[in-house]
């Protein structure tokens, strides 16, 4: 039926009003009873009624059928979800019918529905489903709304006949594996997707899709009747599904549109709306997210059990006798199986034995569902008597000492709550969030990421990723000690106080109870206590300074401690977040390791400064000869450079500067040279010019506007009044064209330095959501530099800043220093995700007056606040 303009408007207004009124009533009822399944059903029923009445009112031919598909077909409709429809025809539509169907879909949109629709014949449905897994999955849940029942029945029977349950099972498993990879194979990211992440609603939907395709039903009760899950597990699934449903419903209501990511922007509001209250030590959002992570863990566990059980039914294997492993375990179709259901009840020590057997038998590809169930239910058997049993202590250490499967064993143990029961303090950090602006995982998952990185150092397949680490760990005796340190390095997070010190106490207790000798215990406890020191020294101090190097060498004491700390530091940084690691940090750590090792091998004495300078100058001369620079060409330039310059720059940097400047040290025009960072990503820039006011602020403003952040800066002034500054830059604009930017930087920066225009403030950028919702209180300190040779250094001060990162941060600091007349010597710029930890070596101005330093600290604190 074709509607005129007036009739159409009346129809649209009437149905739009009914839709809005109905949805408002559903929302009001939900806010009163929080019954998630009822809301999903009620919204579906409301839409069913409206669509069917519209279809009837427009008098469509009886030969057609209107079907609900996808999530709508399952009878569950979320507040902001699309309404997926199939308009089923007997033949391709003629012009009149096409116009009528277009009018119908247009009306659906106009009354306020977000429609996803297709117009197909039965044959076209089968063809599309055969070539597209998404289409096939949507059609699995198709149900008739109104129209030709016979046509719908034909579609249903033909479609069911076309599904190969085995092929569908394989396809959905592969789809799930790919989905897991998109989310780093973990449900424990700080901003998970409650639908798509591992442990989310999609895991539950996938099970039911596979079950329906195989004819096993469409509910947890159906699966219980078929024996795939127990009554207790079915109830547990319903509880977890309801929690996820409430969370997603509230998220849609809160945001006002379809949104499935639990972003920081929403977590606090959602927690309060769902009844989670904050405490003096934990935010309400942390309580919500810990409940979410526990739910996700349970869902992934039950997903594993169900897919394995359903898979066994879909793929019946030939009857084969299980192969006995011992009196407690057997191998059933290459899966570890318990000999009987009460193995762990009869002998609790077999709990750890199960994981050890998995490591020792490479032919085992996993565990049977009943083994997983038994382990999962046995966690409460791990009590103090279990922990103090010498056999269990030995077995736990054996798990860590195995040549393979260590990570898989610990991940499984964490998944089944075994690890947190055996190490109760570890259990306290399971699902614990970290709002430090650079960790991307919960504490327990970060810990396992660190352990994963340590394991990869020793695996030949990953030798290309960490060649130096792989080389070091191959000669490291008892690397399993590093794994113990990994388990304890953050175990005290969230308790208050210094987590490294508290963790060291826990580590000492573990080592004592597990009978480690004094040497091994000392290394583990020292690593836990000192696990942050190497990254702090490398990124925040001048590692070319012999004083810094000597102090660090005294801390690490010997080469074994140094090697262990280096391996652990690389694994730790790489385990925080994909954003935190870069090649420049890797270079700094390796440089610190090499210099410290050389010092330790020389007897552990602080090297004489002059000897260091001579070594660097000799190496620089060798490089200059390689580039055919005349032998005496360097003398005029080097004569203008003092001891500090040669201490702070490597031989390779000295040679690069000399090649660019030796024939124009009195240049009236600025000289700028840029090159690709020889040690990895980014660009290295050298700027040489007659010293000028606000030079550092001018340089910082330019680099920021060009889309670069400064990772390292060395500021030097020659004896004849020239600034010789060098910077290590990292592109934050996403261009990925550092080489193309070299000529731009050289040309544009020379132009700005010649004009001596006022510093340009960086372009304002967006502050990240994490910084906005979890800002940190800025910390600013100015302390005199403590050195082993104070007479040679003069009055130098260390300015340390910790703040939320934001556009223009470094420019703000530079302008404040300029206002106080302070000279900048070096800048260590450390960005840890969204957290900036910057260190500056400064002097001059009014810094020698205590009140002036306090004034500068106060000004910076105010400037760095939001």
C-alpha cells in the first residue's frame, strides 16, 4: 500500500510515540527491578508488536515473510542494538514490491528504529550463508515475526539441512581465536569490551550458536539436559550472563548509544549505578571491575568446558582406551584426564602434579573437561596444611624449573584460582586495576606478561625479538629464580607503602619456606626490592657520568645481579603496555648494562674521569678518520668544549658533531643537522647556534608543533658562547615518515633560529581519557646534585617532575625555567603511557637561593595541575 504524505506522517508519529512511550516504560521498570533478562525480552516484544502491526497495516502480500535474525532473532534486544530483519521472498521482487519494501524499511527508520535488513529468497539466503560466516550465524537464530509460515518453514528446514555442524564448529572456534588475539588473548585489559573481549557476552553467544547449529538446544537448561554442563554450572552461567547483561544495558543507557567498551569515562558512573560503593582504599570502579574480571574468568573457563564437551559430541572419536600415566592420571585423546572424579579430593597434592604432568608430556594438548572441572572445584582444598606440605613445595618449584610450559602452567593455575590459593598474596592482586597511567593490565596479568617475556628470552623462536637478552639468558644459571622474582615484584601493589619493600618481605618468606639456599634467596629478594632501579637510572640520570655509573655498579655488586636485573627490567617494561617500550629505552638500558659490566670487570672502581674522556676522544678520532676528516681538523672545536661535554656524549655523537661543525665553528648562521636514530626508531637532531634567550623553549615548541616528543636532550654551551644542543625525538603524530622529515626539520628550524622569533606554544591537543578520569597529583622537586667529585661540578640542581602527560608539558617547564633565568644542561624525558616522569639538570639564575627554588617548585606545581 502506497501512502500519501499526510497519511505517512500520521503513521510515523503514531508509531514513534508508541515506541518512545513503550521504551520509557521498559527503562523505568528496569530501574526499579534491575531485571536484565526481562528488559531484553520486553524490548524485543515491544518491537515485535510494532513491526507486525505496521506490516499488517500496510497490507503486504501473504506470500512474503518478515523474520527476526541475529540478536533480535534470539529474543533479546539491547537498549541501543540494531533491529536485524530478513524480508523473505519466494522470488525476486518486481518494481511495485520493491517500492513497497523500501517504504516499509523507511518507516521502520522514521519511527526511531535502527534497522539492519536484507531482502532475499530462500536460495539467496543459503548462498549468502555458505560464503559468509556472519550471515550464517545471524540466520541460526531466525524466527518468524509475521507472514508466510510455509515459506518460513521451508527456509528453516533448508537452512538447517545446509549446516554442517562440524564445519560450523571449526569456523566459530577459529573466529573466537581471532577475536581473542584482537584483545591480546586476555580479558584483563583496563578498558575491556564487555561484549567482544575474552570472557564477554560473545563467548556465551558462541556456545549457544554452536549448540543450535548442532541441534542441542538454545539455552543453558538445554545444554544441561544433554549432559554438557552440570546443574551448578548452568546456574553459574546464568548468574554471570545476567551480570554482563546488566552491565551492558546500563552502559547503553548511560552513554545513550551503542557502546560496549568499559572506558574509564564510564566506569565510575556505572559502578555507582550498579550499586558498587567506594572505600577509603579503593574506588567504586575498582570494585566493579574486579567483579567483571572474576566474571570474565568464569565465563572463559565455562566456555572452554562447554566447547570441549560439545566438540566431543560433534566429533565422536573412535573408542580408544585411555593411556595410563600414573595411578591418578591418564591420557585420553591427547588430553590429560583424571582417573576418577575424586582424584584431587582423595589426594590434594595431585592438584600441582596435574600441571607438572602437562609440562612433562609434550603430547598432551590440553585437559579434559572433567579434569578442568575437578581442578576448578579443588581450589578450596589448598589450605595452610597444603602449603606447608614439603611435597607440594617441591612440586611448585619443579613447575618453575621445567624447560617448557612454565607460562602455560601458571596461566592455567591462575585461571583455575589455584595460583592465588597457593600464594594468597597473589590472590589479592587478581583482577586489581592499576591507575598509574602506564600499566595496561591488571596486576596479576602484568605479572604473567613479565613472566611471559622472561620465558621468550630463552625460546629459540623469539631470538630475533630479544637477541641480546636471549644471549644473556643462555648463560644465566637457574633462570627459574627470575620467574619467582616476577611473581613477587608487584605482589604488594594496593597495600599502601613501598610495594617493592613489602614484596621483598613476601619473597623472602617464600624462599625460606621453599628451602632455597642463601645465595638464591638473596638474588630473588634483591631483584624484587630493586626491580625499578635500572629503568630509573637509565631513563632519568646521565649514564655517561662516571658518578652515576659508579653508584649504580655499587648497587648491583656483581655481574650476576646485573644480568638478572637487566633481563628483568626489559621484561618488566615490555609487560606494562604496548605504548611504554621503544627502541630508545632499549638502547639506554643496554648501554647502562654494557658500561656497568665493563666497570665491574675492571674491579668495581669508579673510573677516573680523564681516562673516560680519553677513551671517548680516541674512539671519536677513529670514526673521524673513517670519514676522511683531516687529523687536526677537530682541534679548534674540541678546544671550545669542556669536560662535561665529553662525559655526556658518546664517541659516536662526538664524531657526528665534529664532522658537521669542525670547519664552521664560528658560523654566523645556525647549523641544524638531523638523522635517523642510529639505535632504533626516531630522529636525532643537533642544533648549533650563537646562544640566544629562550632557546630551549623555542626548540621545544618547534619539535612539538612538528609532531615530535623529546625522549632525551643534552644542552651544552661552548666556551666561545655557542649553544650545542642535541635531541632524540619520537614521532607521536602517526606519520611513520621520519626520513622524509629530516630536511623539513633542518630547513624550518634554521629559519626560526635565524629570526629569533618568540617561542611558539605547541598546538593544543586532546588530553587522553585516562588522564582526564584518573589524573595524578603532580610532584615537583629541586635538589642539589650530589656527586662523588663536587668540586668539579659547581652548583647544579636536579629538577624532577612527575605529572600526567599532556600536550605542551615540556614547553610549560621550559618557559618557567626561562623566567627564572635557569640554564638547562640535560633533560631526561620519560613517558610511561600517559604518565610523564621528567628529570632536568639545571643551574644558574636564582637557583642558589632556597626561597627562589621553592618559588619555582610552587609555580611548576600550579602550572602542571588540571
